[in-house]
C-alpha cells in the first residue's frame, strides 16, 4: 500500500537526500519547475530528468535523458508524468535501485505502485512534496 500516514511520509522526506525529478521543466510556469526549486531550497539535491531538454542545466543541475544515466544513488524519484506514463518511470526507478517513488498530485497508477512495492520501494501517490514538507514540518537529517 502506498504511504498515506503523515508520520511515514515525514520519515521518508527526512531520510531523503537525493531526488531525481522525472518530467522536470525549464518553463517557470510549470509546477515541476517550481517544485524543483522549492526542494533545492529545503536542502535536497534534485537531479532533473527530461529527454526534451537533455544536456541543458536547470536550477544549476545537468538535465539527464533518463534515470539509467544517473551515476549517483537516488533516494526518491519524483514523477511529473501523466498517470498512464508513470509506470515507465516507476520501472526505471526500480531498475536503478531507487529507495522510493513519489507520484505527483493527480498521478495514480496502482499497477506501477504494486510493482514498486514488490521490488521493495516505498511509494507515495497523488501528493506533492512541496505541499507536504511545510505541512508536516519536515526537518531533514544531515
């Protein structure tokens, strides 16, 4: 079952250091642009992933084409994709050994969530860390 209890979500956010943001946008009017900046402001390293802007820099970070290109361990994959496209990102997150996947507000894919959980990943669906961090008073460790 995806995480829904505040204490579980708070613990995940406090344990997380590095986030891969799938669907990162270079357009300031897009939610993913604002969420990436907010997460960085809270001390997370956020690595943007978007094949349409690969090779560019977004908020000081190189934009990668796909999760498989990342060399660093990823704690959390934050998915800004439609529900029907989220499964591919979840499968990539499983393949790279991410610890958790987070599907943004409005993104629900029960089959993908079940695959992630079966592979040992924590799952959050239909939520936004930019809302939950201040709401839960998340204090990152380290």
